[in-house]
C-alpha cells in the first residue's frame, strides 16, 4: 500500500481521519479506504448522514457571508478539513476580495491539499496545528503574516469542538481564543448533538466512531452555551444548522432541521 501523490509519506493509512471521512461524505477524493469504510458505516447508521454534513457546509457559507456583511475581513478556520467547493476563502473573497484566511487542521493531508489549492492566493494559507493549542496557533508565522489580532477576526469552529473531550476543557480553549481576538470579533460554531429526531442514530454513530479511534462528543444547547464563553450569542441563538439565518428556500434539511444532528450559533466579542 502506498500513499497518493498528494499525501504525506508518514500518513497512517490504517487510521481513519474525521477530516477525510467528511471529505468523502461531501463527494471529495482526498480520502483513503479506511476513511471510506467508516463513512459508509456511518451512512448506514445515519441514513441522512450526507445531508447532515451538507447542511453543516451550508451553515458555513451563511456564517462566512454574514461575517463579511458585518465587516469582518480576516478568518481563522479551526479544524478546517480538506477543501471542497464553497471553502471559507472562496465565500469570503467573493464578497470581499481583500479578505484573508488561515486554515488550521491537525491532519497533514488536509494541510498539504489546502496549500496546493492556495498556492496562487497570497491572502490565504493553511497550517498544521491542533486547535487545542491556541497559543501556538497565535504565534505561528503564517498566522501572524495574515491575521492582525488587533482587528476583528472571524473564528470558525465547525464540526470540530465535538472532538474535544470534557477532560480537555473546551470551555477554556474557547476562552483563550476569546482573549486572543479583539472586540468586534466573532465565533461561529457547529456541533454534533443527540437532541432531535436523529438522537438514537447519532448515538449509534458515536459508538461506532469510538471503536474506530475517533471520539465524538455530543452536546446540548446548555453545554454549548457554556463553551461559547467570551462570545455573546446573537440571533437566532443556538439552533439546528438549517435554522441559522436560512437564505435559500428548500436548502438541505430546511424542511426537517431536527434531523440535522447538529446545533449552530454565532457569537460576538463585545
């Protein structure tokens, strides 16, 4: 077994990656057999699983567009995953060509492919880092070259804090990001939840992922509100991903938002 040309030589092909599973479920090609096996099992457990990840992707587009509308021109995308159509830089720079974006992911495949895509874009880059280490991210030379923390920043944490256990203190991690950015900055978050119509299915998927070395933590509204400390949650509050400021009639799961298996919110630092 050999790695694809776009993969780092030291990528473990026997261990699934949440970023590559997500890529596969969005129709991407930067994934391995082990990722596809886990993804297909998840789709069996959660029949509308593909719609779930697409609803999350649609929330990303709306959140980024909202942030550009309120004047945010720099973005830090934590746990960004593997780029697919409708990435942060595409949405932000379409609305504001001067917008700057740094993608952050722990998966080397995600970072390698991101930087290949961004080779001709001097306002966007990707770094390999763990969102659990805000200090390292803030000090990274690439981050410093693109992000001015004295000006508002849009911090994105979509479908990623759900992989941070309670023992790793997600509330404290988010607090450090709140302290890092200036007033007028925003945090956009989406997070897996067992609340809603798909609760039993999601818990089955959670158990399956755990057996495959991926720990998915499901949280409810009260827990997520506590995690977003330092950011004042704006309207419409913590809602299912399709319910956050929908702008396209008939968008993914808009008719059954309770099936989205994820809650979403945007908060501002005052």
